[in-house]
C-alpha cells in the first residue's frame, strides 16, 4: 500500500536434512519430532542445539546429533553448578573491597593536588 516493504531485512534458513544431505521426510524410520526430543532430553537441549547450528544453510541432524547436544548440555550445567557451589561463602562488600587495587602514595598525592 505504501510502496515499501514492511520489513528492513529478511532472514532465510535452510532445511533439516539427514547427515548425508538428503531430505528428511515423515515416513523415514529415523524421523523424530521436536516434541519427542523435548520429552526425551528436555527443552534446554533443543534450545542449545538450535543456537549451535548454522541455520543459513541446510541443517544436518540425526538422533546422534541430539545425543551429542545432550552431552554438551550436561557438561555446561555441571560446570555452572561447580562454579556456583564455590560461591557459598562469598560476601560482596567484604570480598569486593579486598580486591580493590591500592594506589601508591606518590600517585595519591598527585591526584589530590590536581583536584584542588
């Protein structure tokens, strides 16, 4: 109506294909729906997998790729759990103040004299 498209950019994506590059059809014996994978591994797995693929080209996938993503998800979760478990005695005002760099005496006097 205005002569201009209602968008600035268009995002295109490839198709889901088998590892050998052939198309995936519902009649394939290895065909797995996203809801089946969510039931099997959880939604976080599907989110991580979607973020890790190059969607601009055809996306090869198989149950093996999903298992690998499940392994990676478990590694990320376990690493984060380990890191968070080490924060049990962290006290923000005390620990942050202890990490502040101390200024040298000469630098402090030059800063004080420049501000007056």
